[in-house]
């Protein structure tokens, strides 16, 4: 279970970075909008920190996206990684 949580946390970190860049925000700007420290945002995006729910909600609000949507994107990314890891090499489709 811990491995699955780690993969989901890593995927969530990538979702944060994707939406931050999509909005054209620097880490400092996202930190200010979400009430966090710029260093924390960098650690989060590198997967070195995992946010609690309140922090994740603050980030989602700052990015103008629902926390539910961010979690769904992270879960989809996690499933894609898992499926890619278990798919035999050299196969196409299915």
C-alpha cells in the first residue's frame, strides 16, 4: 500500500507542476497564491514532499482547479504508469 501511495503522491506532484506551468506561474507565484513557501513548492514538485489535504486544497485553489480534478488526473497518471510497467515490451495497443 505504501508503494501505491508514493506513486500517487509523485503523480500528484507532476499534476501540480503541469497546471502551474500551464497557467504561466513561477514557483514563487504559486507559493504566494497558495500561502506556502517557495521552497516547499519546489520540494513538492520534485516529489520530496507530499501535501496534506489542506495544503493540496490551497494549491488547487491557487491554480483555479478543483482538488478532485487534480486527484483524478494523478490517479489516471498512476494507472498509466502501472499499466505501462506491466505491459510486455514490443507489444502495441491493447
